[in-house]
């Protein structure tokens, strides 16, 4: 259907709203961006600010999406702020699949690690990683749950000492092993073991040390009651010592101390149950230098320090991820900027300005580009990764909710705290629900009822607000809980149709989609507020803004509201019955038959019904036959069905292809189980084809035929096969639609068929006890005439078709006890 080419489709708008406007009425956390500010200076350029989302996602944790724009540039920016002091919030680093030698998408890390009472509710990708062997290995240091996976490299890292965040350049200096009074320096963790070096390996290395046999390895386990920690001595018990073996298996809860040369000699005095003391340091430069480092991962560069944007710019515009914290370290921030799309991306100095505007004082740049991904529990990945999908990355950093599990609703909040509507603008708010711990438990609370003063507008069905007056407040209530939404009446109306041409029938009223542009956003208008005039009122009608078909045809529908008007082309297509055939195949010139080299002499014959697809199988690889016809489905069907009998032919799969009117690509539906010498049925619902069956822009749906794939091994070369096409049918209103088999057993038959001498005769297997109605339709669905047979106690009904031109038709016959449609030919 034709669209208003100057306006984005409502579907596109809906997708944007779903992607950006998850906002909830909560205390906003930006010091600049959302505190009423309309502008932000980013490295000398003034950007307009539009807050797209602002919602609470957990205890003391808020998510915000913001659009920054100039005349020539747009940025999509995403923030999460976490109250570090909240008793239910903590921070965790996650290694991809808990290994330094692989990758995993950010969202899967959070989902995989979440457990009862420990939910990973928000986070981003982390460190840069190797793109050559070993692919996926983090570039810098890593600590999770106080256990070092990779030693820090004296480069900027972000981490936590318990709940206290830091960004620093930690070192591994002073790490050592102690046996009795003897000590030996530890050179690394999960790294290559070189001459005379002592290395610690743990399960993050992939459960094996991957070392050569030229050394000594000792399996160790923490003594009872001890737990992992950095920057302090830890006691381990010897489980086993192996000399000149290498590649020792590392079990969960254990580590391996591996030495070469002098380091191996140091280890050779150890026996089972001996005690070894290890000190694994992650030494910082600030006041937390002796603290236990519970989480750590590396980054590229500090971009903000004590409120000052650092002069170390990575000037290229790319998608970026960064993290930071407030000057008192009481708030931790995740920040991500999309790029390589509608959002242009930023340099690191621009990134620093952006996270500073949110309240950060110190910040670190993490891996960006296609790696940038922000995950929010209940919402998924909220940004648009530049690869088109999430990239597997080395690690991630997450805010973790440790509040008790509780499904009792304690508070609700709208997804928009303030709405700006034109006159007669409509708004149906969505409400999020929280438990008593502020954990988000429901993203669509049901049963919420709206109310408002008459001076502001009115409510439809308790759920939809229509603006008709002054600015004011909406009140929402459910189960004794309430919240409010501020309403700003923009005062202006610029109506436009989302679709200027639509298909309509009698069974699916179409709510005419009128909208108005407010601050670059399309707001739906109440269609019932318009006065509608139809050029041909016999074809359709409008009731409460809904367009309903009355008779097949095309007409203009005009709506007026004050001085404004809109015009819609209504294409009314009423199916002639609940059954319509796709095609009877009597005109084979409209079909294309394709095949590849293993198929010889493919022939489509419609001399008799059903049609027959015959061929000789020569033998060869990947044989197929394609019956192709590009044609629009009539009206608004529920489904399409193909019934066929493959005979002795062995099929591997059958594929039907379709394309919605507003779809960018074809959609295929596959059948892969078949029964030989019996009728096989493939039924495809519109919901299997279309992303939104309610969107009228999806119609007409284009059918592109079907493709039969043969099993080369199970068919005999040189043999002739035939596929009987028994039904190719549209289904309407959940009833079977199409040309049904002319053999209805004990019901009735048309004899003769083809009809001769212009006299159509219907033979029933038993006398009629009620009148029957016989309706004749053209193949397009146009009714030719109706004949009612009122005479009872007869097995035969006849009537003249002298006025009907020769050709194929649909004959629908029915009474109170049955209804059938058959194909007839009139000669």
C-alpha cells in the first residue's frame, strides 16, 4: 500500500519507540543531560538534548537513553548509573565462558551468570582482546571474585575493592610463593612459562596448563575455610606434584603452580598435604593499594580524571564504551555511544564530555566499535551494535542485584514521565512494576486505569488518553498503587496519514492511522475526532474512526478536523466465500516451472483436476523443482495451504516463499517430513510470514510459489514421477479456503464437469431435507449469480448458466448442514 512518503511508517515509529522509550518515572540522575537541560557542549559543538528513556532497572540503578543532535549530526547515547552505597547492589566482572581463550556476547554473560539472589541486571562489554591466535584473549589484566585470571599490565584498569570503584594502573609486583622459609617470585598467571619462571594456572586458562613437559607442576587447593583474595598471603594444600609431565588438568576450586628450571627445583621439595603460601598482588597507586581487589578488567586509556578531560584523544568517530564514577565514588556509571549508523559515533574526548555530563569525575575507555553492547535485564541489549548483532567479546562488567527474590508488586511507574501531545493526540501508556526492593519485575503491568480532569482530556477504555484541553496530569492506579504522568498540550495539529492506501475487508475493521509531528516524533491522533466522508458509501463505512468494508471496490475516504484534511484510498476486497483458490492452473502460461540438471522434461499439466507436476529423474546432486508465480494474496487471509500427493517420489523438503508488502526481504517456510502416496499438507499462517499481522501496510502479501527438493539417494535414476497438486488455497477467518477436491464422497458432485449445454447439474447422494443455495463466482472472487433450490425430497438440482461465458468458476453449495466449494468448467 502507498505510504505518505514524507512521513516514517507507524511501524518504524513503533520500533523506535520500543528501542528508545523504555523510560520510567524515576529520579533522573544526570547532572546536565536530564535536569531540564536542552543543550550540551561536546568538545566545542553545541548539541540539542532529547531524553528518550529514563527508568529504574534495579535497586539504586537507573537506565537512560539520550539523543544528542546538531543540524548535521546525531548521537544515540546510553547510560546506567548505580548507587554504590545501595546494600543490594554489587559489581562483577565476567570472563567469556569463564575462560581467557574464547569469546561470548555480553548479554549471554549476564544471563549465564545470573542465579537466584544474584541477578546481573545491567552492564557492558569490557576489555580489548586478541583478534589473532589466541583469539579472544583479553589484552590486559583480569580479576573475578578476587581471583586473578590475567596479571595487570601497568596500564589503565577499572576495578572494585569490594564495592569501592577505582580506575588505576595496577601492577603484579611482589607476588611470590613461600615454602617454609624459602620464597620464589611468581612471574604471571595463566601466561606462557619461560626459563626459570614460576606461573600460576587456574580454571580460567581452559582447565589445562598447556605447558611443555620440561618442568614441575603442583596441584594446590585452598586450605579449609580460606577464600580467594589479592594482596595478602593465602595458604594452599598440596594435592599432587608432577615432574616432567606438563599440561596438567585443573579442576574447579584448584590451581596449579608450574615451574621451569630454578622454579621447578623450588617446587620439587613439595609432597602431598604440604602447605604452600602464595601472595598474588594487584597493587594500586591510590589509597586502596592494600585492599582485596574483587573485580578488575583493562581498558584503553583514561579519558577523564578528577573532572578534567584528558588530552589523549582517539580522534576517530566510532561506537564507544566507557565506565566511570563520581568524585566521591558513590555512583558508578556505564556509558555507551552508538556509531556507524544513525548515530555517528564519537572520539574519546567527546566521550569524556558525555560521561562527565552524567556526573562522572573519572572515566576509562573500554573496547568499542562492533564490541560495544549495553545489556539491561528485562530489556535485553538496548543499543544497536554496529555489526548488526552482538559481537562475541573477551569479558564484561556488570551491576549485580543481590536482593531477595520477590514477585509482589509494590510500585508502578510509567514509561514516560512527561508526554507532549497535540490536540486530539492519543497516548496509551505502559507501566513498569517493581517489588519492595526496587527490582523491576514486570515491563507491562496489566489492569492499570487512567483518569484525568475534563479540562485536560478524556480516557478511552480506561487505558488510552486523548488530549482535548490544557496541560495537566494523568493519574494511573492499580491494586491500590498509583503514579502520575505530566501532560503538555502542544496546541498544534499537523495531521498526516501513516498509510494513504490500504486494503480493507468486512471482518477486520481498520483503525485509520492519523498522526501528527511533535518535536520530531509522530504522535497518533484520535481518528474518531475526525469527520469522515466516503466517495462511494456503498463500498465502506467509518465507525468511531474504524474503516469497514461493505462491497468490493475502490473509493476515496476523506477526513477533516477543523481546517485540516487527510485523504485515504480504500481498496475493499471481500472474499467471495470463506474459501478462495490461489490458482486453478488452467492457464499454465502464468506459472513458471524451474528445475536443475537432475530433472528431465518437467511438465505441469492441468488437463484434469488436480494439476500434475511430472518429470523424469536423471540422477545427480541436489535436485529440485520450483513452481513459481509471483502474485498478491487476495484481501487479508489468515493462512495459505498447499495440499499435494508426491506419489512414490522421495522429498527432502518443501519451501514456500513470501514477502510482506512492507518487508525488506523474502520469508521462507519449510516442510521436511512427507508421507508417500498420500495427501501431504503444508499450512502457513500469516503470523509465520509477517512480523506484525495487524499492520495493514503488510498487505497485500506476495506469494512466490513453492520449491520441491528431492532426496537424490532415495529416488531411482531414469524413473518418471508425478506430484499431484490437489489444493493451493487461501484461508480466511480460520476456515479452510481454496479449491477443494471435487470428490466429496457422499456430499455431492457436479455432473458433468465440464458443464455442457449451458445447464449445470448438482447430484446429491440423498434427498434434500432443507433448501440449498448455489453461488457461482469468478476466479477473482466476483459473484456471478445465486440460485436457491427450494424443492425438497430430490437428489438433483439443475439450473441454466446460458448467460455465463465459458471458463473456470467457483461453485459454492450449502445449506444448514454443510457448505462446500468446487471448481467447475463451463464450456
